[in-house]
């Protein structure tokens, strides 16, 4: 007869009252606000809203006549749009801090082996988000505006409104930052046994179609930006498949394999 006995749950007795959860959530939200406020103050001092706006507008201005400028249709747009850009950059600058606050809020409900891989996932996810945003700023926008410029009639003066421009690129930033999280999603699906690697491999063809559908919905109606989103998603899907097996092994609880071995091993004398 096997002498194996289940290990005591390390989270037993650690439950907290609902009010205490609300207080913890309040504190984490305040920490997020403090982090954003510090970033806003720092970015206001250097490089300042004007330079941030110039940096954001560079991809489209590179395809406009030398003396052309973006226009402000709204009365208050010249004041509020640079502030909106400043806030957007501040949030992106402290993204790891915001993700850490989310992790700190849920960490008490995680097992020790789960805490070990939760924080690296947050760091990896933040890096992927920065990669997606950088890909938009330094590649996608330039190619997209170059493509659009070729189809602009010579009798039309392309002078975009800064409000619509900032709104458009912000949606692209969010779309690419979210799409670049594909490896994280794939690895978590395998880790929690929601799907196995063999099924992910057989789903490749369907994912390619899904990636192009997502790209068509989230990006402007031009071929360049749609390809620029769909192709990296497909590549990142393969990265997720490659990393899923390794991640599933290293994030397993120390006693999981021992538990499985003890359960499957026949008793002595049988």
C-alpha cells in the first residue's frame, strides 16, 4: 500500500475579508496613479509636451511637404492634444509598474511556484508591448503613410487634424501592444491544460485566418498595416508554441510530478 499523502494546501487559512480586498485594491490603484503622476511630471520637464508631440507626428510629417503642418480643427485641440499625448507616453513609461501592481494584488492568492513565474511573465509581457508599440512607431506608420501618399491625388492637400491623427495612432499602439501578447496567451493556455501543443500546431492554419481577420478589424483599411499586424501575430504564435513546453515544465509545482508518480506507481507486493 502506498504511503503517499496529499500535501497540505499552503493557502489554507490565508483568506481575507472582502473589505480588506477592497482596501488592497484601493491602495494598488493609488500606487498606479502615483506612478503615472510622477511620469507626467518628469516628462513635462523633459522632453516636454511639444517635443513629444513632434516625435509622435514625425512619421506623418515625413511624408508631407517641408512647410506643411498638422492642423487643429478644435478650439482647444492645441492645448488638450499635447496633454493627451503626454499622458499616453506617461502610461507607457510606467507600464511595468502598473503591471507589478496588478501582480501584487493577486499575489497573495497564488501558490509559491506560481509567484515565481508570474513576475517574469509580467516583465516579458511589458517588453512585448513595448516591441509592438515601437514596431508601430518606427516601421508601420512610415510604410502606411508612404502607401497612402501614393494614392493621394495631386489636387488634394493632405493636412490631417492632430486630434484624429493622435486617436488613430493610439488605437494602433493598443492593437499592436495587445497582439504582441500572443506568446503569453499561448503559454498560459498550455500551462493550465486548456489546450495541448499538438492541438496548437494543428490550429496553425485557422490562426493565420484569425490573425488576418483581427488585423482587418483593428487596423486602417490599407494592406500595409494589416500585413504588419497579421504577419507578426503568426510568427509570435510559433514563438508561443516553442516556449509553451518549456514554460509548462519550469512553472510546475515541485510536488506535481511526485504526486503523479506516487499515484501511478503500484503498491508494494501487488
